[in-house]
C-alpha cells in the first residue's frame, strides 16, 4: 500500500450508540483498513446517540472506499455521510476578485468610475506605460493553458485544466502577493494561442504559460517572448529547471563534487528535460546524456526525432553513447528524471559513480521510490511532498514574477534564471546542508523574498527592467 495523502482525505460522519468501547472499535477499524485519522469531532450528542466526523487520509480513491466499507460493517454504526475534502475545497473555485477600495459615497463613485475615470484613461492614452501604475497591470499575471498536458493527466482540455490554473493563481497570491488569473483557452492551435495571448498583453504585467504539450510549448513561448514587451515564462520548462539547478548546487556541496566535473544523465526529452539540459550546460556541466523512451539521444539516431531532440543531439552526448537508460547510466554522478514511474531501478543506481545524486521527479509516482533507492543513493529528491527534498516549482515562480513585476521587466533571460536558482539554494546555509535537506521547504517564506530581490537586481543589471526596484504591494 502507498503513502496516505491529504489529497485523498475524506470525512466520514458516523452515528452510533454511546457505549463503552464504541469509539475505539471505530478508530481501530479505520486503522486496520490502513487509514490515517487526522481529527475526530463531535457533531451532535443526544439521547445517548453520538454523531462524529472522522477526518481520514487514504492512499487513493479506492482505498477511501475500502475504509468506509470497513467502518460500515461494524454493528451499531451508521455511516451518515462521506465527503471528499479535496472536492469540498474546490466548490465555487479557489480564488475570487475583491475590491481594493471601498465605494460608499457618490464622491467615491465619481472618482472610481465615471466621470473621474475618464481623466485616468486619457493619461494612459497619452502614455501607455502609465498603465503599469494606474491599473492592475502592475501586479497581475495571466496563467494561460490550453489543457493539453495537465499534470500527469494529459490532454484533458481547458475546462478540466481550470482547477490547476486556479491553484497556480492561489500560490502566486499566497507566496508573493501577485494577483494572477487563470485563462484556459478553447484552442490548441499554436497560431491561435499566440494571437490570443498577445491580445491579452495590455491587461497583464506578465504571462505564465502552463501545461501546454511539448514541443508546441517551446515554439509558443519563443514566439511570445519575441513579440511581447512583458515577460513570458513557461513554468513547466524553466521553473522546473531553476529548482533542479538550485537543488543540484546544494547536492554537489553535500557530496563534494563540482559542476564542471560531473556526468549527468537526464531521462525525459520533453520541454522540461530540454530546459534542464540547457540550464545545466549554461552553468558549466560538460558531460551530459539525455534519454527518451527509445534510449540515448545522439546525432546518428533517426527514430523519434523532433526539433528539441535535434538540439539535444547537437549539444549533449559528446561521446555519442547509444543504448537504453541502463546502458548509459553506469559511472554517472547525477540522474535527473522527468519521465515516468518505474524507469529506474536500484541496481541501476548501484552502477552509478560514488555518492550518486538521484532526482526522480515524475509525478505522482517517481522513476524510483526513495525506499528502493535508499541502499544505493547518497542524495535523493522527488517531486512529492511526503518525502524529503521536494523539487517543486512553487519555490521559483511566485518570487520570480514578484521580482519581474517590481521592476517592470520585459523578459526573463538566462542570467535571471541562474540567479533565481542561486537565491533558492542560498536560503539553506552551508552548515545546514544535509542529504535530506538540499532544497528549502515550499512553506519557507524566505524563498520568495530572496528570489524576488535577486531577480529584480539581475533584471536591472542585464537591461531588461523598465525601472528600479519599487515598493511591493502589501495586499
């Protein structure tokens, strides 16, 4: 049985007669079924009949149903209701728009709306850049998706993608006070997406592209970066790469190796894998092999080639190694997986170099579990919150956009991404580093501030900022 998770948390409402041992029978039944009880609350108590809510974490939906079935089999216990706490959280959506100013008098109305607003409109017409000061644009990011590559769910379309984009917007606000809005598009045509996002430009200070399938996402981002005057950032590519670089910098300190001497194997040649490869090459990694389902990517390979893999063939694997992942992994110092569950095994790690570093980032299930890897690995990271060293994009994108918005940046260049990674890594001091602590917690509030300040500074230094650092919004 896998790990229990709050993502599969249910509340079971039970009614039973208040007799000695009744509560113990119910809690034991839940425990015997593998459930983890988070809370027990009395809802009602009268006439010697008690109604309680049991908040229980399960491993998946089917496991939750098994837990309910086990409790329902107890004599004298009635299951009144079962609710899925994750679905309850999503009722009505997770974000809302609220007013920053009160409208209580005619004077308020005349300034916020007609006739006073006309003066502000004319000011912006005369100076379009004033829109950054006089509208929500100064603090607003569009989270744009076409629903074609959502989490591990695939092409589920724009409506089904909305809960993820809402969640992204929620994290922007929670961690960096950035107002973000989800925009899910009813098209997967590259040209239409580019046209729509460009047309949205006057409303936003930045564009966060999300969950758009590869290789389309690369062309969309490249075109928008070239054709818009606000930063465009595909988080699945570059957010992942930035956090991987941050974690790798600290992991190398733990094992005493340097970036220019290590040999890296990446499994997964989609947008994230390519972005990681490019960023690692830019910071001095010299030996790298990237694999996909067909094995190592090299210049002589003809099957499964696309523009991304052609770039990889020309810029990595200098030795032109061929074969499957297991064939090219021996002697590698670092494995980075952005592929699928079960593609790496313990005996593969055993053939890596001394003190191997393994980042198994497939979600929800990693390329190899920490339990299987533990006898062989020195530093292990996953994308999951229930293991140490979670490599999560939330460490990057809120602070990154906060810093970009603060200086009205036009673009996200390579120097900014490298600096953001260093800022994340630097939150952990060298005397705090440990194999199980190479990357800060997603709840470490120092991260977004450190990233924002660094990004603003580097944007100014590299000439992509329109202004110096400004005071940040307080709400």
